[in-house]
C-alpha cells in the first residue's frame, strides 16, 4: 500500500517538473484550489517559472495565496520569505471573462466599426460577463494564449467543480460543433436580422422556422443573438482554429490532468465519475489525490503502557467517546478510499487533514510537501508537520 | 430528549460570546428546550422556532454556498423539517451526478418528480430535457414538436447558447411553484420547493441569468419569462435564499462574497446563513484545561485496554483546534454577515444515511 502511494507522488512530481500545463480538477470543496496553488508553488521552488491560474469564478485562489484579490492579469508573488533565493518564480491570476472576451475582439477584428458593433451589442454586453458558460469559452482562449507566453514554463490551471470542469473540457468541441453546422447559417438568415424583419419570408420552410422560433424564444431574442453572431462573422474561422488547437493542447504530451477528491463518499464517487470521463476522453492523467484524510486515533495508538492513566473517570469516558467518533469517521473514509482504489488503475496520493486552515504561502508549501512526499498520513502526524499552532488571522 | 438537554447544556457552556450579542443576532441560534434552560435564554428558543417557521412558510428555498459545504445535506434536512410540519415538499437538484435521495435511502429519481417519502418529492432536472418539454408545450402540434426536437440545429443551439439552460431550469421551477394541487384548488401542488443550486461561482451566475436576460432581451418570451422569474426570486414572501458555509477560511470568504453579490447584483435578500459541520463543545472548561496540561506534560498511561492516553490526548487536541476554528468563524461570520446564523453539527456517523439527515432536521426543528 505504501509503495503505491509513493509511486503516485513520484509520478506527479515528474509531471510537475516536465509538463507545460497542469489542469487540476475535481468536485467542489475538496481543496482543489489549494492543491493547485500548492503544486504551482512547489514547481516554483524547484526552479520553474510558474503561473497559477483559476477559471473558477468564485475567485478562491486569491484567498489561498493570502492575497485579497487577483486581477485578470498575472501578478508575480514574492517568494523571498520562503526561500532567500528562490530559483524559480510564481505568478497568479484569475480569469476575467469580460476582459478576455474584449481582448479577443480587439485582437481579431479587422476594423474599428466591426469592433464597435460587437462591443456595443446589447447581447454581448450581457453574455460576456454575466452568463454561465462563457467562462469556459474564455478559459479556453486564455489557456491558449498563456501556453504561448514565454514568461512561464508551467501553467497550473484550477477549474470549477466537477460538472463544470467537464464543461470546460467540452467547450472547444462544443464551440466547433456549433460553428460547424447549419446553426449559424440558420441564424444568419436575413429575416432574423434587424431592419430586415419586415421582409416577406419567401419560402414555406422559412416561414415555418420563423413562426416556430418566435413562439419558442421570441424574435427579439433571436434577432439580438443573430446580430451578435453576425458581428462575429469574420472571426469564426479564428475561433474554430483556436478551438482545434486547445483540443490538441489538452490531449498532448505537454499537458497533465490532476484529479482531486475529498475523503467523503459523495466526493469519492464524483471523483470516480470524473476519472472515467478523463480516461474515456484520453486526457493525459498524471495524479489522483485524496485530500484531507482523517487519521484513526484508535488504530494509531502505538504501544500502550500497562500503568493506568491518572485522570478522572468522566474525562476518560469523554476522551474515549471522542476517539470512537473520530475512528468512525476514519473508517467511513477508509472504506470509500478502498472502493475508489479498486476501481482505478492509477495509484492514489493520500494527503492528511491539516489541523489549521491553509491560506498563506507557508501553509501551501506544507501542503505541497505532503502531496509530493506521498507518505502515509499516520507517519506524518508524528513528523510534527501537523502540529503547527493554530493562529486564526482576522482579515 | 435527554440527550438533547445534555447537548444543549454543553452548547450554552461554550456560548458566552453569543449571549453577549444583541438579540437580533441570536435569533439564529436554534436551541433545544430543557429543564436546564435559564430563563433569560428561553426567549431564544421561540426565536429559533420563528426563524424556521418563517423560512418554511415561503414557497421557494434556494440553497447556495461553496462546494463541499453540504448544501444538499442541509437542503434535504430542511425538506424533512418541512415534511414533519405536514407540508408537501419538492426537492430540486440540477443535473446532479449523485442525487440527494440517496441520503434517504431512496433510488435516484431522475428528471421526473417522484415521491421518495410520504409528502416528500424529488427531481433531478436535466436542462436539455426541460427545454424539450418547453418546446413541446409551446409547439402544441406533436408532429412539429418532434421535428424541432429531432433537428441537429436545435440540439447544437441549446448546447451552445449561453444562459439558455439556466433560464429553462429556473422557468420550470417557476412553473412548479405556480402549479395548483387540482384544477380549481387554491392549494398549491407543492407547499415548498427546496432548490439545491450549483456551487457559489456558478450558483451566482445561475441566479444572475434572469437579471442578464431581462436586460438583454426586453421583449418576447425570453425577456418576459426572465422578468417573471426575477420577480419571484426577489419576492421575500415567496423566496428565501439560504447561504451555506462551513467553519473554514475559504467557505467563510465565499459566504461573505455571496451575500454581497446576492444583495448588490441579484437584488435578493438572503434569509439565513447555515454554518454546517460545526464542532461542538464536548468537554467542560476544567476538562479542557486538564487535557492541555496533560498534553504539555506528555502524560501517558492506559485509558482502557489497548488505548493509550497519549493517542487520546492528541485526538482531544485535534478536536479542540477544530472547536476553536468553529467558534472563530461563528463569531466572524456573525459580525461580517447581517443574517441569523444557524449552526449544524459535524456528523461522526459511520455512514450518512436517513438517520443522520433526520437528526439534522431535528436540530433545525429543535422541538
């Protein structure tokens, strides 16, 4: 059991040293963002120039890096407190969907009029910042841009919770599927475009589509959407090309996927679901982490002295009840982990629950060491790594 | 009942900070009545009850919060508490890979509303299926509807049109909320609908869709429905937004962000903050001091056969640290978010099953 865990950590350490993109995914609340930040920091301390990027609109990366907020562009972090002379460097950023979208429009439109037509489109103004789904499209664009940026030799990408991480993977395919088909041509039909609405619809099929669309979604909606698509007309080829590139990038040798799970049954089950999806899509898989595993105080007792402890009976009973409670949680988790282990062909990396909340660089380094050290949780408890004093910080 | 009073006594023992706070912040504390209850605290019990009464008197309860905070567990417990009051309840999940019904020992229900307990119904909405249903209803001619649904243009459009899936799901929830039990009945089909919204980042954009759509598309069915959905969500008589957090830094930060976004961007007033997975006081003050003293002395000995004191002390210190974190975040969130705070305990159960959820529901009910 211990040797497989070591193997898992070794595999992940190798990926961290060699790959150019690491995508960290998993369901919500398992410590994915913290893991992504910890891995990025480890790589930076090993000498790489790393960018930690979150596409999660909840902006949690900033918290785990001990920063109040992150901007839409990479910001370099000061590592001098961790290592007097850090050989590598670490940047962090969150994805600003709106700004990325704007930048793409700026970059890929041919003239000022076309640019304005898009940026001032009512639909665009709403879609680019507010609507779910646009994050995934933009993350894809951003990833492509960052992978070409020679300031960084590794990009660690944190993703939204499971279902949406899948969305992220599917975004390129979905976009090309959309651009490929008649959907667009249908939308670009003149009768949907403002000003031409009064034109008599010539064909019977046209009239039918027109009538139906009005009843289901309303002409105004379709008109806005059509104008939005029309404004982008000149950019479709570029979109398609880039989507194809991302598709290749995510499946290439330079990329690696790290899956993070929690020890609770629900998140282990979700991790298995996601693992199968990644395998099915033939994504390059480099690590499976089970985070925040609780120790079992009853199995971890070591040698028990013969002399009875000199404490009050009531306290002894209270302590025993507590240990039984904690042991029950540990058993619950062990069963779930064993089930996952039986279903996957990759080694698991088990990371113990820390007593303190991790939300600064030093805490992140500890987490990173725990992940890459790959030792079993019970041994680590004795290392003293977990005995860091809890000192809550008022923000 | 006796265990409750005992627990309550333990809670009060550690809640001096809470007692000192003004009443409005205390009304979230749900306490079990018992013989040990001091007179000055008795008022709080009814306040706790009032909070739950108020919450469950709405038609729609939407839960949101960071992933992993136990939204679906809290939602299921709320649904059970409403059921216990004789309400007909629908528990809505959206595209959930694993359904909350499993906590109650029921089979997955999928996209069709199904009864999983007397008075408790569940549904796991698939946005694409909801859209299909909508098309079928609007296009009344079966043949035409089938032609639309079979068309690849329609499929691909739905997959790629931003915001449309969210809008469809919210529209469906609104339809369910407005449904009557029978044709001429004044009784609604469901007294209460509990919605387990996606985790924060997406939860907030999920709820933002009708805001965006109503602005982007002023006329036509999309804009019209978006505005109707919005007025339902913003109507505090009908809808309660429940924030769920756990006593951890990131969940706490996210709860604060979520509260701000709900008020500023959605125009919704959240009703309550549930702090889940709280570590409750287990030792008396003198016992805690004794534990720390023994640990500092590195004391050892045999607690019972096969269990050493040293292991017990490290387990106890782990508990005390978690307990301290719980108290820290309770205080901080009470200060940071002007909402009643309800604390639910961390569960040490062998498996999260029906009895676990029932216990949480009882804690919410505190009767």
